[in-house]
């Protein structure tokens, strides 16, 4: 399972939530944000043989997935408490880089690390 970047369990939607009249983001807005993030990645990896964050090698992860001291501490805490693998560490950083790209942030913030860790829910369930 640690070879999969994003692992989440999606519970069924409750009937009352289906009746909720709240408006979410429209598809056009989401598509534009995704296209901007893809263009950021395309420019980042020009002439590198890869085209997106998911394909980064360890050297590229070290180069493009920098975070501040707080972000590093958060990742270390998650690794220790959840018993995550080195592969999961790299996957979290790649996902956090993508989240930052979607927000238009050049640097990975602790909130991006936190969200990346949250997408490792199946890793946590496999621990005994």
C-alpha cells in the first residue's frame, strides 16, 4: 500500500447530505486550478524527463519539496507516531508539493504536510 500516493477511505454519503442545497466549487474553477498546477509542474521539470510531481526521484524531492522547520517537525512527528515507511515519507512530500502547487505556493507549508499525511489513512489502519 505504501506505493500508492493517496490512500483514503471514502464513506458513503448520508442521505441528508444529498438533500443539502449548499454550493461547492464549480468544475470550471477546479479545472483552471488544476491546469495552473500542471503548468507549474511542466515548467519545473522541463528537460528532466518527467512531467509531474508524482514522478520525482529522491534528488528532485530534496530539491523541490523544501519546507520550513515547523513542516519538518510535523513530518517527523507523523513518521514516528504513525510508523510510516521511507517510501511513505517521499509520497507525503510529493503530495504536499502538489497541494502547494494547487494553491500557487512556491514553498510547502506545514498545512500542506498535514494534508499529505491525512492521505495516508490506510497506512495507519495497517499498523498493529
